[in-house]
């Protein structure tokens, strides 16, 4: 009986060929969120600041599933998330009593700022809105923890996974 590779076993359960997604990308995205959540737990225990915000999960999906898209570039992920969070914070501080207006302005301005800085990253729009509608995160530290550091972590994990994928082009977990 022929021994099946991990990629072959995964392909039986995940329609990777039809979706043109390599199993290593699926594994990489799981590792990225796992690393982020593990470091989040450590951060909460030591400095009482989170390292995770939900839009980073959407960033992970884009980075791993469509790495060739401009919105998946490292600059787009990191700068897009940070700038959108900054826009959200400014809108919350200036228009705080009017959440609906602050949310509308934050979304529009975040898109314009990301476009101006050539770092369009759609999941960052959700980050801007989270800042506007969540008073507990309306402080400057939120831009660093979790937004900046979280974005850097997922980009670094993606770089490592893509480096492994490129170094092992005929590996059963590659494309």
C-alpha cells in the first residue's frame, strides 16, 4: 500500500485544487492566527494589552490566499491597519458623541488616506470602525497594541511561510 503525503491527505478533505490554495497556505494562516492569539494571551497576562483585533484575521486570509494582490503587500497590511486605526481614533475623539457620523467619516477618510499613501487594505476599514464604536480602545496605545504589532506579526509569519513554500517548490504541501 502506498503511503500518502500530508498534502494528499489534506486534499481529500479540502478542495485545494479547485480553489488553487496550497495546503501550506491553509496551515500558514492557521499558524499565523495561532501565534497571534498565543502572544495575545501572554501580552494580556504581562502588560494587560491585547495583540489581537478581529480584522487581522481577514488580513491573514488575504496574505495567505492571495499573496500576489496589491492589498496583500506588507506595506498595505501594516500601514493600512495603522492609518485606518489612527483615522478611527481621531474621528472618535472629534465626533465621539455622534457614533454614526463618526463611523461614516472614519470609513470614508480611512479609504482616502489608505489610497493617498498607496496602502489600500480593506480589512483595515473594519479596524477604523472598531475604534469608533468601542470606547475601551479609544486611546493611542491601541495603535501600537494590537494594531501595529499584530500586523507586523502576521506579516512576519506570512514571510516565513512563503519563504518555506518557495524553497520547497515540489514539496507535497506546496502548490
